[in-house]
């Protein structure tokens, strides 16, 4: 579904991604783990067209996308939930969800997806007329994920969904991630510092250090890898 081939990306003169190559198959949950500053978020931003690719290629379903503007990439079926959520704080929950339908005109499908996200997150249904900025951190993450689902993505990019959340809320979010993957057949690319959680839900994982992919394997095998355990699992 998605292939990165020798992708390089820079912030000014600082190289953030160094010839990274990876692939994601349809229906998978893939996770990318690594320390702060490793280049994980930059990887997602290059896929979305926000950080330009200096060299290399990003291919989505056979089509090169790394020279497309972000809105065209979203229209192809790629949607991101950014780190820090970035909801619209002065808009209501409903208005935030409406923003996810900006490129759609299928009213019946939109209504169906709205019912679906309210089934996933009943708390959002209760707070549909409440300003997004008045929600708790967990509720804002639910809203950010729901807004992305409203774009009806084929590939959902999640950047640090557990950041700043209580453990019980984090577990709920990860249960929803698995549910969306299975029920909607949505392919998921997950960037996450909680390596234990991420690798437990992932079909496959990649490890990134200083802008380089240093390891790849199944989620199960990476969990059992001694180097991963020492560096990321505190074992």
C-alpha cells in the first residue's frame, strides 16, 4: 500500500531522515518506535507532504506522492492524527468532526461515519455541542482520532496517541485503534514512544535511531529482542 524508498528529509541544513526505506501492506498495523528526536514524526510529516522529501520516493498504491500538496494526499485516502492532537479548541465537537468531511460530499456516508465515531467514543456524543478546548486530554485525543476517521482514510497515521494520557485512557485508545483496523479494514501506521503498547498491537515494527531505520521485524519478535528490551522497554 505504501512504500518509502531511500527517503531523505532536512530541516534547513540538518538531515532528519537518512535514506529510510519501509513498506506497509494493506490491512496491517505498523509501528515505528525510537527515542525523542529520532525522526519518527518527521517520517509521518513527509508522507503527508508537510516536510518536503529532498531525495527518494514515497509511493502510495502505485502512485508517487512526495511532490503532491497535503490536500491531494488526504484526498487519496491518507489521514494523520498529529502529535499533540491539534483539534480546533474554539469549535464544538461537531464542528471539529465536520472539518474531517471537508473533501467529502456523500451525505449518507458522512452520517454513517458520524454514528460510527459516536459508537466508538460515546463521550463525544454526549459532548457534541461542547467546545473542543474544554475537553479533557483523553477526550481531545478521541476527537482528533474521530476527525481523522471522518475523512474515511484507507491509511491512518497516528503520532504519539498515548502522549500525556492516563494509563486507563491509553488502553482505551489502543483498543479503539485495534477495532478501527479490524472493523473498518483501515491500515494503520503508528508512531509511539510507549514501545510495549505499540509492539503488542503491531503486525510489524521498525526501529529508528538518528534518522536511520536500524531494525525491522514482527511486533512479537521485536518485543522479545534484547536490544529493544534494553533501549525501549526498560528490561
